[in-house]
RNA sequence: GGGGGCGUAGCUCAAUCGGUUAGAGCGCUGCCCUGUCACGGCAGAGGUUGCGGGUUCGAGUCCCGUCGCUCCCGCCA
């Protein structure tokens, strides 16, 4: 390699040295007689000076016509910049390189979009940026994210290694499992008509590793789910996957708190406070209306059930009579809500099955509301004191079954906070991270359409010991040994202590989830078998690595922390995948495709 | 599967109620310029308004369809 220094290295003490820089033409300033080219590499940039009196006409001419992002190797002498021409904006701004020779390693065409101006580049259509991802990645903002990702991966490995964990790779070609996310399938050539599935997570393999006596396993595991995407979801993503034997919940909490403490230190040089607060699922729903609370601001949900159980307002008292609840939320300072915003919030309520959204606007000392006339003095007083109502507030109500009422106000709380943020009435310090353990989830949830219970986490989650007896008799009462780690309203990860007794696991599959014997045997037989031959109690957790990095980079979309992300429809705009394959490949795989004909857009018949 | 937003020059955007030859900045090309660093100056090129159809004397603008990107709901054990 001819390069002697990188582009963020030269300082006044290098003056007089002959150096060679390699990098990209970041910018060119041609003053006619003298030409400046800033050479940029991963580390930074350095100004080089082309003086025609020192250089051949050919070289000077070539430099004059270089496009941005051409790759060059430049040799020359470092010197202090002449008086008054230092540039304080860049780290190498005290010096410059007087060019003696230049090799153009790759002459770039005119670019499809600018990469040198951060403000413009950040606004360029993402479609174009994904098509030319290699250009997008050259932008310092994106490169910084990718470098941080690498440093955090290393920090995680160092931490886990120090805690005695072994990094073990598990197969990417797995088998289909009946529960959970839709899977990507891979046809087998050797076994006609049979398929592998890409793992949604290495869950079953890591439990088998516990049966194998590994005791402590971790992996930066690639996972695949064929579900519709969001800003924080990709079809392929990475988890910090962890499993340990003889661990109880407290051991997991301590391990993860230590890991995150180290990561925050490495990434942001920030000391986070441990242990993290813990909140039960029930309390999270009661206070925040969601199982991943954003606890950085107040506006908590308040229970008004007792205050309205005898109310003249039948909409409330009727619900309470049927075992429901009355909940309220004070959107502080949002009495100025627009009709459109009110409609959005009402639609949240309606989409959860409510009839509408009751509210009180507090304006000019008055309670403006279609329902307040039905309230007694005592009821108004209860609202006033429990919700700390003041001028300018907006009070929103949900009267429904417990979970529904909580969820409605949970959605509205987050929406109201967004509106207040936009108005500048709610300010959240971006450097604050509110970590929470959410615990004591119900083990099971009921699927009304399918008329059966399903695992709210996954079917390997162990019930809380004292609830085991109710597994069949009263499933909804059973709590799982499940925990989620949540920060600022983002679910960073989750896990559980697992079932390690074959009889309990079989009972969950068969008696609770109502899987038939054949399915249990074919899908989980090897696990049940492994549990019979000396399987230690164990548990684990998986952290969403992409979300973690996005959080530390301060970006909304995980596409900004993944080198080659896919679009919302799961395509790669650069490589143009997915794509059709040769008929021969399909034949080898014993596959025939049946794609419905795309309907032609029929022209509308013109009337005579 | 459902709903919202977007699509005009290479890029970012404008174009009044449907009305003249679709404009601007940046970039690009050429010329000028010896201390710039968002260099500056002069001139110029560059458009299937995503695509297809319809309404209309006339469509970037209105309607229908379609494609792509994006956000949300469902979904994601």
C-alpha cells in the first residue's frame, strides 16, 4: 500500500514530510491559476493544492476535470497553510499537501445525487439512495452509524466473553414450526417436496445447547420473518441472542443491565443507572396503556371506575356494571386540539371497538364537553383532583373492558404527546434513556376467532411456579416467567425462563395450546426428548440489535443502521431482488410456480 | 389484506380556479479567474410531469386504473 497517512491525520508537526493520501475527491475549487482538491477517506479530509508552475500540464488538466467521488492517490509535501488561510472547520485545516503526483485510480461519472452535502443528501429520495446504496453509505452520517454498529458488536462480544458465554453459531436452514411468524421457506433439492425454514430466531437450538451442557450461549444471530414491514422491522434482522443454564430471572436482569451499561458507555460515554425499574404488565397497562411504556413523560392514565360506578351517565355506569372500567387521561395543555386531531384520536378508540371518544376541553375556565352535564358534583370533583385538571387541558375517556380501555388511552397518550411535541409544549431530552423491565406477563392469551389459547410470548416460557396448577383449569390466571426490556417506548428485547421438564412442556403443547400428538411429535419431538435426558433449568433473552443501534444513533428507522436494508415491500432496490430464476433451477427443486396473471388495466368504454 | 402521504430537469423544489413556450437553486458542459474551502463571474445544455386510460376546446393540475417509495392498522409466538 502506498498510502502513508489517512485523511484525518496530518497536523502542523507533519510539515515538510512527503506523504501519500488515497481517497475520494470530496470537493474541487478551481481558481484558474491554482486548484484545490479535498481528498476524503473514511477518517476525514485533507486539502491538496495543485500549482501549475510545479506540475505538468497534463496532470493539471486531468485534475481540473476530475468529478466528485473519483478515487485518487496523491503524493506531495505537507506544509503549513499560508497565513489567514487555515480552515478551522476541519481537523486537518492547519496544513495542506502540495501535490507532486497524482494517480486517478477510478474516474467517477457524474453522480445521481450529491454525497458531499449532508443537508441535501439527507433529503434525497430514499428510493434513489437505496438503489445507489454504496453512495449513500459514503455519507458521513451513515458511515458513522455503521462504525458504531461495529463497535457495539465488539463491545457485546467482549462483555459476554468476560461473563463466560460461548459464541456459537446455529443453523440458518431449520424446519418450519407451527406457531409464530410466517417463515421463509427453502425447498430441498435432495428431498423432493420438502422444505427447510429460515429460523424466526434460534430459540429451539439454543435450548438444545442448554441440554448439551453449554451452560452459557450467545450469538449475534440473523433471524428471518416473512411478515409485513415497518420502520423498525426488516425481513432479516439481527438479535443479540442469549441463553444460560441455572439462571433465574434475577440473573438475566443483572446480566443484561451489565451488558447495556457497557454498551451505553462505549457508544455514548454515558453512565446508565442500574438496576432498572421493574413494572408488571398490569401496572404498565394501567398507567401507560401499553406493554412497552415510554416513561420519559407523565400524562399517565387514571382509573375512575369507582367514581363512576353509580353515575347518572349510563355510558360509564353501564360499562362498570358489566365488569368494565372507566379510565381517563389528561392531555396536558391540549385543549387547543384541532377537529382533525380529535378525529384521529376518536378513530383509535373506534378501531378498538369503542363507540366514540368522550372528552372535556378546559377553556376559559369552562369545561366544554357534550357529557359533563350528566356528571354529579362529586364526580367532577373526583376528576379534578385525580387528573389535576387545569386551564388548557384536554381530558379523554375510555369506558370498556379493562384491556381495551387501557389500550385506547395508551394509543391516545402517545399521539397526544406527539402533537404536544410538535407544538413545543412537551420537550423530551434526547439524551435521556428510561429503561424498564416489564414483568409478570400473562402466559397465555385467548384467540376469539380460533377459540383457543395461544402463548403470549412463546410456548417454551415457564409459568410462575405457584401458578402451574391453573394451567388447564384457569389459563388466564397463569403468569409467565417472561420479561421484556423496554427503553423510551421501544421494545428492545424479551425473554423468559423456559420450561425444562418434559411433562410440563407436553402439557402446554397438548392441553393448553391443543396441538395434536402428531404435530407435537413431528415439530417438537426432539425437544421433548432432549428434556428427558438431563436438561438443566435455563432461560434467556434476545435483544433486537438493529433497534438497539438505531436508538444509540438517534434514528427512527433501522434502515439507517443496516448496510443493505430492504424496502417496505421486502425488495433490494440495488440488487433487484427478489427476482425470477431459471426454469432449470425450479426443476431441480421440484417446484412449479403458479403466479396469477396480472390483470391488464382495461380501458374504460367510451360512451357513444 | 386495509387506510394515509408522496412521485415535475441528474438532485431538491415551484407552477394561482384546469389556460401562453412547465420555472428556480444546486449539479452538469464551455469560457474567465493564483488562496479557495458552500470559491466567484459569464454563457449554455438539460423535461414522455412514474406509467396507461378517461373527462375537457384545453390536463402537471380533475377522474379511473396501475407501478414504485413511505407511514400506520392487521400481522410480527
